């Protein structure tokens, strides 16, 4: 296991964050093997960096969230925002022993935390002003949500996280170029027929520099151009609740009807967080060859080879469509044959069918060419 830990730490420090001498690095960790944290800290020192470590415990964090108020969240921001502004890099590593552990935290507490803390500290400051990477840790609870054994999950996890991201990055260049010259996007799948424009928007490749695992190219739809219906076929955990078969009806960019079976009311509570939560801030195409099934973890599921995600909520500064929100919820539609298949069309040209690229310039992104 040590050799996996060493390779992962090296990947984070040397490739993802490119830590330079004198740079300050915040490690924000919970439910992580301290043996790995020790190796990571040593790797940062070896690169000349200065590591600062916050180590949380899931049970304690939950107790805080159960008592969250606007005043407390604002005070927490006053403490943590200046620290974040002093950092050159951020490494967030989180695990959970029970993906449903937050299910009894009131939704209003989650909204307070998102609005008064997450948005200013992470979405506005950390995302836009530091080199950052986010990583989910392979706990037994994580393996259980993926419905595989702990040993098999760990083997898969480290294979995914130590992928040759430099090779993937080169293959992504063609998709970036194509997206940046595309106007109309048309997504077709069972329960989905959606059209929107990405004209003039920047396309960003996620190649192991911000998330591990990684493997997506994202942009943002023109805010009011989205029209049609989308049904997400990958389950999603949000605020301690599992959502299945989320369906949005969209008119002129806005979600006018949202359903999720028995959790429809909870879904609409999230979408009512603020005005921007009913518009979209990101459109992305997943390409990681080792991720082929959902694991009930967004960092993995949004990279499923053959997937897309269309994200209600705030946009990123580097693909700015003007939509601002405390929400940024990456919901995934998989178009692999076992998920029902589907098509992506760019300016009336088919570029991907049933999860496999068919456009000549994009064939390098098919799984067999990335492994």
C-alpha cells in the first residue's frame, strides 16, 4: 500500500498542484489514513512547500452542521477566509463511513452553510485564487456505496487516481478545440431531448490538476439558451439524501419543473436556495476510462467514461456564463449502452454515440486509447 500512497502523493504535489519552494499549502482532510497524510506532508516539504493541516472528524462536523446558523457560518467565514487567502494551494481529501450520515441534518442548515461559508471561502476564493485538488478517500463506506468489496475498491481507486493524466491531457486538446468553435449542442437520451448554445464560451480540460480522479472537459451553456428536458440516470447524494431519476423541464435556461420521485420536495428546496440555482453553470463531458459505473460519489461519477453532466447552479470564472449561485450540483447522465445509450450532436454533427466518440478527431478519447 505504501507504494500506492507514495505515487498518489507525488501525483498530487508534483503534477496536480506543481508545488514550488516557499508555497503555502492547506491540507483539509477527514476520514483519511494518517499514514497517507504523513507521506503527503513529507512530499510537500521535499518540494520546498509549507504544509498546513486541518484534520476533521465526520461525527464532529455533523454535530456542527446540526447547529448551523447564519451567525455561526459568517463567523466561521471570518476565521477561514483570511487563511484561505494566504494559501497558494489547497488539497481537500474527504472520506465517509456512511454516505447517508448527513440525512438527518436539516436542509435549511445545509443552505445556510452553502450560502454563508462555502460560497465565499471555497467557490469564490479557493476555486478562483489557489491551485487546488479535491480527492475522495477509499473508506469501507465508500466501497459499500460502490457495491464492491473493500479490497477490489481500493485496487480500482488507486488505478484511477494514478492514471497517466498527462497522456489524457494531450488527447483532450481536440475536444477543447471543437467545443470552443461549437454553437449548438443537442443531447439525446431516453427521457432527454435538450438543446443549448455554448457559442463563445471557453472550454477547460480537467486533466488531474484540480480533481483526482479527473477526466472531463467542461464549459458553460449560454445562460438563457437551454431548452427541453433532461433526465439524469445516475443517482446523486446531496445534503445527505439520495436522489434518483431527477428530471428537469427547462425553458429559456430556467428549470421550471423538477421531479425526483419521493424526494421531489427536497429537490426543489435545493433549487430554491437562490435565483441562480434554477439556471445552469456548467456542461461537461466525462472521459475517464477506468470509471464505468456509478459509485454514489460526485468526484467519480461525473468522470464516468461516456457521461455528461449539466450542473444547476453557479458557473466557474474560467467558463463564465454570468450565473451566480451558492449551489453547484454536478448531476450526471450516462450514455453508455447499459444505461440506455444516447447521442451528443455539435452543430448538427454527431460526435458521440452510446458513450463512444465517433468524430475522427476525438477517437483518441475512447477508453482503449487512454489506458
